[in-house]
C-alpha cells in the first residue's frame, strides 16, 4: 500500500512540474541551458546546491515562485 501511495504522489509531482514548465517556456529554456552548462563543466554547482534546490522546490509548490533565479 505504501509504495502505491508513493508512486501516486510522485506522479502528481511530475505532472505539477510538467504543467509549471509548459506554462513558462522561457523558464524551461533557461533550465535546459543551465543543465547543459552543468553537464559540460562550464559552471560548477555551489556547495549547498541540494539544500537550495529543496528550498526552491518547496517554494514552487507553496507559492509558484522561483527564488534562486
């Protein structure tokens, strides 16, 4: 039962992010550029990246606002 609930919630989160990015094509493009830069070592992530990303995701879910861009 627990795993089914987890899967359902994960799907909801994925749908939420897809909807968020679909409504903001310019943001989606910037995120793709950022990912490309990280992947190709053009930039290095800050030491506290995981903490900042978690904070930003919580803020997106709560307010629909990105604070770190």
